[in-house]
């Protein structure tokens, strides 16, 4: 193995940040550094994705032992201007309708598309993080491979342009109207490789960028084994012995749970078999959230919001919950779902999210709910969790799935294969296809 120079670009990067994208970026970067590569992080001075305000000093820093180069954000998120620009440039079209619109624009007159591109760039600046010094700094550096995380933000959309000949993008492309824009299409056509999380994401991206498809592979990330069970302090707000389902992470991702939980609290006389052999009625079931507090859930019955918790508490909650719930309709991977399977819990996901629905369909490790029908979703959720044997079978199927698909060696081999091919001026597509043949991973073209 030849040590390579990697630059990882993330919109924010610091200790204590809640977010799967940031955790993904950090995990891969630190694992590659542990393999002997020279790894650095290029990011902004922002901490909050809500505001993208300039909160940390610009310049050099260190996080988790890796060097970090911070670029100042020149303006906060300009809400509601960013939402108005989003509507103007995307027409809020998604799925097949959004894809058809982008394909029409591919053949439109250059002058008209130039105007649309300017509108897209205005949206990117208004949304943030607008860090105008970052793209130029990337272009001037001499990294072997620049890995840009998150397709949606300025550092990737603008940053890739100056380093396209030595760039890979980890798109983390969840479903959203801004995915179906020319600016995103152009960014995803630019790099030497696209390193996706799940098959569904990869197929969506391929449909967007055709016919100019860069080499692609479903690489995702590896997961470390969970820590062994250890004593942890049960939060006082969570009554001893009360059964619960668990939602982890950012507040916005819990929002689809609101109507389903309201419907669930009206159910009566449905027995739930607990892990310890007791049987309790569904009226004893609680919803616990940890991470950010969701204002929409406040005041609902049998909801306990813990805010940020330490790792011991997080794993303790995960192991005691009846299920790990990922209510979000916009996920590119869902670390919490995968970690829930590691903790021995079945998964509950939003049917509208292709990535998490795909996980469930591939491994049968849980249930996908139609959150647009709260009464039906509440009933299906309770029925799926009512019997311990069925919960255990789903959890074990999920655990085997994570063990089979999310090991670190294959993930790191993929990043090294791309870096080697770029540095040695070889065919990146051939390198990824050879890697995919060894790992049975999705690759294209």
C-alpha cells in the first residue's frame, strides 16, 4: 500500500455535532489515517445546519487527531429567501417529474440555462454555508484525492469544480426537490468517482446524470462493533420498566412521528410481550427521543425527550428499546437504523424513504410504515412489535445484514482503490469494478 494524501470536505466538522453525514465523514477519515494515509479535513466555521453561522475561529484546528482547515462562513442561512429561491429554481418537483424536468433542461438553449444556473447558485449561497475561500483553497492544494461529502451544500457544489480531476463525491443523496436541478446534476457529473451509500441512491443518481455517468459504487461505510453492555443511568424521566420505542438524532427527522404517535396513544387493549416475559397493554408504551429535542413532540402523552445523551446512555437505550425508529423520509443511509440492528433491535422506517425501505426489504429486519396514514401506521407498528419472538427474528436478520454489508476493510479498500487510480492516472472505473467484483457491491458503469 502506498500512503496517499486525502482531503475530506464536510460542511461542518467538530466534536459534539449530531448528524449522520458528519459521523460518516469522520469515521472514514479517521480509519484511513489509522491505515497510514495522510488525511486532512477542510470545512467551515459553522456548527449549526439551521443557521450556518460563523461560530468557530477560521484557520487551523485539530479534531480527533486529524488536522482541520476551517473557512469562514460569510453569511448565515438567509431564511426565508433560501426557501423562495428553492421553489423558484426547482419548482418543488421530485421523483419522475423532477427527473423529467432536468432532462428537458439538458436540451434547452444555453442562454436560458445560464439564467437557471445563476438562480441555482443564488439559492446555494442563500442556503449556505457560503464559504467563498474554500473552493479556491481546495484547488490550490496538492491532495491525491479530495472527497466531498453531501451533494446539497456549497462546499461540494462549488468546491468540486476546481478539483474535478482528483475528486470523489460521497453524495448522501436523499430525496429532495433540489436534487433535481442542473447545478446538482453538473456537480455529480464532474468527479472521478461517486461513492454512494445504498443501491437506491445510486440508481437515483445514475438516472439524474445519464448519459455522463462517472464511475460509481455503493461503498457506504463500515461500522465498529457495538461496545459491550455496561451499566448506564436510566434517565429519571423514563419510568423503570416502561416499554418504549426510540428515535435518535436531529429534531427534524422525528417530525413524521407526531401524527403516528397521536394515533397510537388512542389504542387500547392490545397486549405487548416484553423481553422479560411480562405483558403490558399498549397504553404503557412510550416514545423516547435522544439527540435534539423536537418541538412538535412536546406535550404529547407518553413522550420522553432526553436531549443529548452520552454514548453509554445511547447504547443502553438502544438495547432496551422495543425498536429503533427512523421516521425520516429523507435518508441516504440511516446510521441509527444500522446501529439499532447491532444493538439487537428491529427497525421501524418510513415507507417514503427509499434508502431505509430498501434496508428493510433486503434483510427483513423490521417494518416500513406509511406515515401519511397515521392510524394505519400506528396499528401496523404495534402489531409488528407485540410479540417478542417476532421482534427477535427481525433484529437477528438485521444484525446479520449489517455484519455482511458494512465491514470496514471493504470500505477502506474502495477509497484506496480510487485514490491509487487517480494518483497513478489509471482508469477509476476499472479500479472500482475490480473492487466490486471482490465485494459483490453495486458498481456502474
